[in-house]
């Protein structure tokens, strides 16, 4: 009988391969350790060395001391509430860090960009498996998520995977996320997307989403380039350009395509006020592709001196006032 690790490898390794196919670097989590200078401790989840290198590349004016100040702002959050800390980080992630500093006799204020949304290749995309994280409130206890996706050293997505052959489902992987969130919440604080997959079924959501709010991703370059075939056992087959793909491959090559992922993070994650608190929500695949099509059509029409047809945009579910275009 195969061990759990061997079974899980049947899903984990192909996922790593698909990330590499779309241009991600790969490193085993056993290399991303404090002894190698990658992070300050096992309790820290930001890869400090990679983060510092990335923000200095994106913001060439940064000194070593100022880069250190920025790093402190992404690991130190004053608010005790998990969702509010996540909201603080998301604002930093998308809007940058405001720094006030002295340069000679002059006091200056500048914004440090954490991600480069304009120049995709200026960012560092990395996937790692078995990333070891120490419990936030207990010493010597650790968790190892199956896959973690980093951009510029920041862990922006976490995957939990079950084997094709195991008697566990994507929902079991989702429950693994929930267990890990209690033990290592400091990792999920940074995660904009979490993924649960058993190879056949793959769903994604935000760290605070219930299972009912986890979505299936169907699309690579658009929402109509995948043929979906429902099977008698309740699973689905996916075909792209005549080739069969698993649901996990579709999600990785669609949502995690570098430009798609940056666009998704920037424009399709939001915090909605719910009473005295906030709820974090992320878009479904058809919303993502619908907005992209609407924007592309609008830009094309403006460049060509035409007026976009209202019914064209409304067919994508985008309702906006076009009278002034």
C-alpha cells in the first residue's frame, strides 16, 4: 500500500510542473529556512531576503535601511483581528507603503511599491512545497502546507492537495486549510487565494470563505476556451485545444498565469463592510473574464473613435453609464 506522501506526490508534483511551465521558479520548502538566510525564523512567513531584493529592484531609490523599514511594515500589524490585519496587508500590497524619511536636511515622503503591476517581469514568482511554519502560539510545533505561491517573497496563495487515489476529496483539503489557519494564521494573513484540490475537483476561495463560497475556475486565456464534459460520477473533464486537462491544471494555468494573478490581486479582491466588521471576497472566474472583455472592448472602441454598444457590455454582466463615452 502506498504511503500518504507517495499518494500526495501524484498531485503535488504535476502542480509544481505546471507552475514551472508558466514561468515560476521552484524551490523545495526545506531550502527556505532561517539557516539559509531566507527568513528570520520558522514563525516568519515572508521570505525577507527575496522581499528586500524585489522592492529594491522595483524602487531603485531605496537604501538598505529604508528597505528594512518597509519589511517591518509588512510583518508588524497593530490590529489584533485576523481580517483587519489582512485588510491592512492588502492595502499595502496594492497601494504600497508610505515612507517618510530624511534626506540630508529635507524630509521626504514617498510610496514604496511592493508589487510591480505594470512590469510583470519585474516581480519574482516562486512556488515551494512543504514550507515549514512554526505554530504562532506554540514553540516546536510545525505545519507544512502542500504548496505556497510567493510573489516577491510574500506568500500570496496556499494550496492543500489530496491524492487522486486517496479516499479524500477537495473538501477534505479545504478542512485541512481551516485546521492550519488555527495553528499558523500568520501564513494565511498574507494569502489572497487558497486552493483545495483532490486532482479531480479543484476549488479556490479566500481564507475567510466558507466551502459554499469556493469556486471552480474554468478558463485559460478566456472564459470560453475550455470545453467542459460532465461525467457520471459527478466529476468533470476539461479540454483545451483538443488536450485533456485536470481541473488543477486549468486553475494554475488560468488564474495563476502571471499577468492574470497580478490583475486578480489588484482588481478582484475586496473587503466589504458587514455590520461592524469586514468580509473578504474574491471574484469567480466568469466575473474576472467578463470584466477583462468589457475593458478590452471599451479601450478598442475609444482608440477607434467609436462608442461601445451598451448591450455588448451588459451581455458580460457589466452595468455602467456609457452616456459620456
